[in-house]
C-alpha cells in the first residue's frame, strides 16, 4: 500500500524502504469538516532525530509521545535490539502503557489496530520508594546518581546559587577540592567534608542546602549504571513526578535530566568509537543501544532564556547527537519558550493546534522556507479533533496534515481516575 514516510531521506528510502519505521498516523485530504483520512504516515525510528511535538494543552502531545514509544516497541526484534527509549515522566502518567487501551477498542479497530499493553520498565528515585508506594504509583525499580557526578555548576543551578557570588565561589572551591581528593564520594562524605570546614555563615548556608538535597532521594553511593537505565529493545520510564513536591522541585527534575543526558551521550560516544573499530574489522556489533529520549514539558528543561542544569547537556545532545546516535523528542505547549538551539535542530515537527502568534512564529522561523502558504493556514485547515496535527518533515521538505493514530496502550493523560473506574 502507498504510504508516507517522514524523517527518512531519499538515500535511506532507497536502501532500507520502510524497515525501521513506525505507524504514527494518517494523512488528511481536504480541509476542516470535509477532511478525510487517506494513506498511512510512518516515521523513521532507525536514525537519530530531534523531534518537536507542539500544541495547546490537551491536544495530544503526551499521547503522541506514547505512540512513538509504542512504535519503538513494535519494531522487529532485529532492529529493536539496537535501540532503547527513556521517557522522562514529569507527571507520573506513563506507567499506564503497561495496560491495553481497551477504552478505545472500537476506534482502534477502524485503524486495524488492537489494544495491548507493553512491558515498559518504570524507575523511580531510589530514596523515594516509600513516597511512591504511599501514592500507589506502580514501579519496577529505582535509579540514582552518585554525588560525585555533580559538578559545582550542577549544584549551583539546582540550588540557584550564582557561582560568582560569595557562596558560589566557596561552593566551587569546595567541590573542586573534594573531586581532587576522591574520585568518587558519597553525599555522606561530602557532608563530613563540609562540616570539617571552619565555621562560617557561608558554610552553614551550604550545609543547610546539602542536607535538603539528601532528601531528594536521587543519590546513592554508586549511582545507577547506564545499563540499568537503557536496556536494548526496552522503554524505560523515569517517573520523576514526586520530585515536584520539593521546594526546588523543577530544579531537581532538570538536574536529573541533565545528569542523565550527559551520561548517556558520553556512553554513546564511547560505544560509537568501539562500533567504528569493530566495523573496520568487518564486525557489526552494537555496544550500547541507540537512545531515544522523550521529554515532556520540554520548555522547563531547556528554556529560551536562562539556564538550567539540563541546558548544556541537552544542547550538546541536539547538536552532536546524530553522530553518536541519540534522538530527542521534545514536547511543549509553548515552542516560543523553548531554547532556540533545540528548535533550529528539529528535523521532524508534529504540531497540533497553536493559537498564540508568538508560538507560531517560533515554528515559522525554522520551517517557513519551504512552505507554500503561511504556517497558520495549514494549522487552520485541520479538522478540530484531538490528535489532528501538521507534520513538518525537514528531510523531505514536506508538510502533511495528519491525524495521529489512537493509542494501543492506555493513556493516563489528565484522567488518572478513569482507569480505576473501568477496572
Ligand atoms: N491521536 C489521538 N486520537 C484520539 N484521541 C486523542 C489523540 N490525541 C489526544 N487524544 C485525546 O486527548 C487527550 C489529551 O491528550 P494529551 O496528550 O494528554 O494532551 P497534552 O497535549 O496536554 O499532552 C487524551 O487523553 C486523549 O483522550
Ligand atoms: Mg501532556
């Protein structure tokens, strides 16, 4: 059957056909109420991409993220084993992917799809297990970092301490000395070392901050190995929703993402070198799966103005990610609040309805060059149903009106109560 493939250039199309692509939606012919669904749209999953998902609240951004993750898990084993995905779950909604979307059984049938759950692995911060248990959030394991993985800058962003300030200068020197003395250290060692310093109001201020940091539950002596987080052929959900209950909640979430992005990119770069060496001797072997990272509410991690602990690692990821093989999916209702470097690197954009002209402008800047009409007119022509979106494909320089497909697994979205009602 005829189909549209986005995210794949003509060379790859010729060589690989539709292998390694996922079914994400259908093309609309006609406009608004007259629009009819026609041929299926597939998206390349085998190559690294920077994907943007935009749209007003409730239009289907998180839903579509889940769809792409489903498609990764539906790839044939031979391709899937070289890939893995991490969903950064800021709202605690992706655990429901374990369950079939029985609610939309009929809609799925008309798409020739059937409800099913997927074996996603849900990880929560190691020190917050009790909290997740009492909130009845199901999980399969935990993740953590070693305190020694954090630079003075990481601490500075998270504590909102300017490294040029008096406290900041102290902090930077303290972490530097600690790192020089011990390659790896725990939060406990860090606290002892700080308490050993001569008493001063600066030291005491930092002791206060660091003792709060111990409560975030994201530290352990060794920290998680990357192989515990990215597993070949698997989708891991890092549920960081409960970190939001701390006073510096968003900072801690961005810290987690920053540390993770830095580590993953580093590991992928190492793996890529080994793969190159192997392939010179004729061996095709993957040393670490290619990673897809899904980041919902992306403007919080990679804001247009100001910096977070995740800014530099994510910018590096989008800028050099193609080579080591890391993909990023960024969803936000406010593309104009997203860092310009991320927007400009996007090669596939799925945009639901957007109304604010500032948000449309953010998109126009990257995509307008190959559009025949103004971007707003493409979006206006969409029928007013959930999951309707335009897809801009920089690889083929094409734009499509699309209906994103219904989910195969349950989408908890904004309705976490619904699942309880039907059980
Ligand atoms: N492609 C789609 N097909 C059918 N329903 C959809 C689709 N996308 C979204 N929806 C519906 O819209 C609701 C909100 O979507 P969601 O992705 O949670 O919004 P947001 O854009 O705020 O992340 C979902 O719970 C679902 O019922
Ligand atoms: Mg959402």
